[in-house]
C-alpha cells in the first residue's frame, strides 16, 4: 500500500523520513556478509573435492592390493604344491 503524499512532498523525502537510508545500509551490509559466506563455502567445497579425490586414489590403491593378495597366494600355493 502506497502512503498518500501531501502537496509539495516528494516521494523521496518520505523515504528518507521513514528510516530507509538506515535500512538500506543494513541490507547492503547483510548482502556483503552473505557474499563473503558464499565465497568461503566455495573454498571449502574445493578443499573437500580435493580430499575426495585423494581418498578415491587411496581406496583404489588398497583395493588393488586386496585383490592381488588372493592371486599371489594362489600362485604361491600352486608353486609349493
């Protein structure tokens, strides 16, 4: 709902009288905080992705070792037998 302006009163003067400049500063401050938080989350996501790649490499390495043990034992068993 739009307030009724008195004769000779500009819409901008009404905005200045009702605390808009302070509210605008508060909004801009909060937006800046949110921007910084989002940037920080982006950095954390990047670090987590790198850690996931590292864990996948380790899992592949240990999986290869685990799979090769039965094969190695089977070869040794055949040679000893």
